[in-house]
C-alpha cells in the first residue's frame, strides 16, 4: 500500500480496499491518456480526483484482447502555477515503467529529482521522434505525511530586502556562468560559500538554526525524490476528500525561490498554517511537465 495515500486523505484505508479504489480510478476516471511504447505496447493512465486537485492515478498496459492490466498506482496532487522554466531531463525507473524528472534550476544550485505525474505525453513524443521539445515548463507538487508549522523568522528591513534580492540576482548570474565552465565564476562562488559557512558557524552558537536558515530543501533518505523542506507559506487551502471525508491542507510554499504546492492530511500537521509562517516536513516530490501544445498547461 502506498504510504503517501494518507497525504490525500486516506489515513484509515485498509489494504483490501486499495484494489477497489484503483479499479474505480480506471472505471470512473476524470482524465485518461494512451500511447504506444517503443516496444509496440499500448500504455495507459487513468486518473480520478477524490477532492479538489487530489486523486489517484492507475498506470498500466492493454493486452491484445483489450483488457487493462494495472502495473502500479500513485496518489497525486495537481500543482498550480509554474515552478520552473528550466529544461527537464527524464529517466525511466529500473523496476517499473514509471519515470523520474531531473531539473537543474539555477536557484537551487543542485539537481532536483521528482516523480513524473504525466508520463504519457513524454513517451508519445519519444516514440514519434519529437524529443527534445523546446518551451516546456515544470509544475511541482509534494505529498507529506508529517509536518510542523514554524513561526516566521525576524522581518527584514526594506533596505536589507533590496540588498538580498540584488545578491540573489548576482549569485544566479554566477551560477549560470559556472555551469558554462567560467573559472572566475567558480572561484567567486567558492569564496562566497566559504564566507557563508564562516558566518553561519559564528551565529549558530548563540542563535536558533531556523532563525538563520529561512527556507531550505535537502534530499531525504534513500529515495531520490523525497526531500526535507523548510518553506514559507504563501497560501493555505483546506479541502475535503470526497470518499474518506477527511480534510487535507494544500499549502503553497516558497522554498529557495521556488513556488509549489504541498498536500498534507490535517491530522498529520502540527500547528496552524497561516501565510507568513513556515512549513517544515518531508515531502515526496512530484512534477508535471507542461508542453507548449497543452491547452490545460498553467500560465506563469
């Protein structure tokens, strides 16, 4: 049973009920997609919403006698807005026909790996020889089964806020140049990191770490698409799982200048989420690649 089912409101579901839940996702789907694979097999995905923006996707194949066989399923949260406009690399998982996306957004300074929610358009483009596709964007979303609300750190003055924004712009410029092999940019970034390490080491002895680090995202555990995040809450929604009648928070977070939504069961969140406060928790990161010809793609 998928442990992140509780993030979308299925905290009490029993293992024997999962099969029926997945079957209903196929029979009463709200969205479906088909494509032929490189091996000439008909692939399909059936998605059913169980609440506003949350649901379950069943992925599998059709046999020669037109019977659908489920290979795997996953709970999802439909993200809103555009998280990144950087290019995304895609790799197939070894154990099953699901895919991971890799995004090298300059704002993070690291590769962000996520589970791809919409593999069908990618496989279709791959089979028809249309890769790479230019002009794609990325919408991230996360599922969490345990989180804590933290108070905001000290408010910056307007002067400090402007100064920090200018420093971020300069750092992004250096990161882009460093990725292109510019040695001066690499040296400058190394010096900045050393200065930052020195400042944090000096302050951490008499300050709480969460007053020094405002937002962060770090890989968590052995799963490459799970992250320990600390993000500022921008928006809060409270929705209902129409099947279980459990309530779920949808938190729009700002994490290292990336904006994305996170779903968490109300009973798994410690504290009251309010815009301006911060969320700390472990998330399973998912992503939807938005293609230029997709009429449903979000607008930045």
